[in-house]
C-alpha cells in the first residue's frame, strides 16, 4: 500500500489504520472533506458565537424535528450541559451554584441497567443519580428491568430529570409518559446510535426533551463536537451556561431566538459549561457534516462495509489456525464485523499478543480487542479505506507467520 505523505510524518507521529470503528482514542472519525474545507474557511473571520449557535439551532431543529438545538464539544460534554439545563432551567442563582455538592432539586433518575462510565458527565453538575428499577430481567416472568411504579415512586420534588441511554433494552415511551405527568424532562444519550439516520428524529418524536448525539462518530464532523436537540427553553439554559458571559448587562444583546433576555434579571456569569467551549470552526464543521450525513445513501454504505468485511474475512480464512465468522449483516442496521478466532496453541501466539504487535507497527493497526482474552479479535470495516483492506490482511498474515 502506497501511503501518501501525511502531516503526521512531519511531526514524527505514527498514523493508524482503523479497523475498530469510531474510537475517540484514535481520532474517532475522518472529518468529511467538505467539512474540513468549511472549517478552514470558518477560521478566516470573526463571528459572534451566539449568532452561529442560533443558526446551528435552526439546522438541528430542522433535521431532528426538535424545537431547538446546540453544538456541544462532544456527546459527553452534551450530557453535562443537558443535566445542568434540567437542574437550573432559567434560574440564574442555581446556575451560579453549579457545580454544587447539594444543588437544589438535583436528583436525576436513571434506570439501574443504564448506569455507565459516561454518567460521570451527568454527575459533574453535582447531580445525584438515583437508580431506578431492579435490573432483574434474568429472573424470568414477572420482574422486568424497570416497572412503571418504580419510576413513579422515585419521583419527588428533588427530581430534576430522568436520564436514559438509547440502546433498545428498555422502552422509552412509558418513561416519557410518567415524566410528562410530573413535568420532568427526559434526556436521552443517543451518542452512538447513528446510523440509522431515523434515530435523529426517533427520540424527539417519542417526546424526549433533550437528545444527545456524537458529532465525531458516523456524522463525521470534528470529533470534538456533539449535537444536542431538544426543547427551546432547555437549549437557552444550555447556551447561558456554555457561552462566554463576559457581557455587560446594558449592552448584552444575544440573538433572541437562542436567548430571550427579557425574562432574565441579569447576566449569568461564566457557567458550568464554559470549559466546554466550541470553536467557530467546529460549529461550522459539524453543521456541514450533519447536512451531508442526512443526504448520504446509507444503504449503499452498509453494502460497501459489508463487502469490505467479506473481502477481509474470506482472505483471513485461508490462514492456518484461524477461523472466521461475521456479526451483523448487510440487511440490518448493524454493520458487518469480522470475528476472527485464533487457535492460539496451534499458532503459538495469543490474540492479545497479535493485537499488540499490530498496534506497534508503523502505521499502527488497530483491531477490536474486547474479546482478546478469549482468543478473538474483530475487524470493523467502517473506517477501512479501499486500499487498506489488502494491506491489513497482509500484515495480519505476516504477524501470524513470521515471528
Ligand atoms: C461515544 C459515546 C459517548 C461520548 O461521546 P463523545 O462525543 O466522544 O463525547 C457518550 N455516551 C455513549 C453511549 C457513547 O457511545
């Protein structure tokens, strides 16, 4: 494989071949060419960030069907901003208290089975996560993950929101139904749910108040971006807590459709979200990429990924001591992955050893290692370029044979 000279060569930093999908630790995604060009143009001018976020809000609203939207510095930052908005609303005093050990009304309910490492982003506000549901599906009939009464009985005057992670294990509708009765917002972490594209509108349609997506996964915007779609009053709260607020009250004049100052007693100073600022280049890059993602023929992409997976999988199948299967199919929304099982004794090399030696090459090669301890490695085709597939197979073969 003839690799073009890369900017990273100039800095002596090895590049990587990505066979693991969208992983932040190796750069997440390749920013769409058009988005990268737009970012370069964006860097040439000053612009009022609130004007740009107001425009992004219109674009996101149009695409998701939500009232409003906001560009965050990633989905994780989006979770923090959304939690802060649910806790503070338009209350300047509460905003000024965050993060607090005990902010007022800052309990956020979360299904026990939805606890994950990213919920730290919610707890950053000072919110206390209250687990709901027994998470005991495995007991058979009767108990389920989360029952309606369990949600209802956990709601109190301290409840600021209900957090939900989109992953098809628990229906969202009953949660929203109860939350609506009690006037409590529901925030949905949908960071990794694209594609399918339908998920851009799915959770909003079901009545979620805030939905968060990563901008640097399948959307292929800058990886330090996220998309928030939701209720306009909550988006206003996000803007108030994220934007630079070194403003003078008498001359403070943000775009009205993003921040209506007529109901505010003053300027909320640098808020909880100030550290998650988003640059003009990133906002432009994200909205450019988002529009292209919506227009893209995703079925053709699935087919292309499926073909790449087959090409690699069938070539690897010919190596002694290697067995190949596939997860996902080209017919569903799941991307076909190659699952490679090594006969470690016959080969004389373990899966973790192979994963590591690939990773130490130049360019580095990243394959999926979640099941390495079981003698398995995986290949996700989403970020493998046409000219990289044969090289990848060749390097795996060499590493298995020539040691
Ligand atoms: C990727 C992911 C995140 C973090 O997204 P970033 O855009 O990298 O901040 C949060 N939650 C879930 C479920 C994810 O898959």
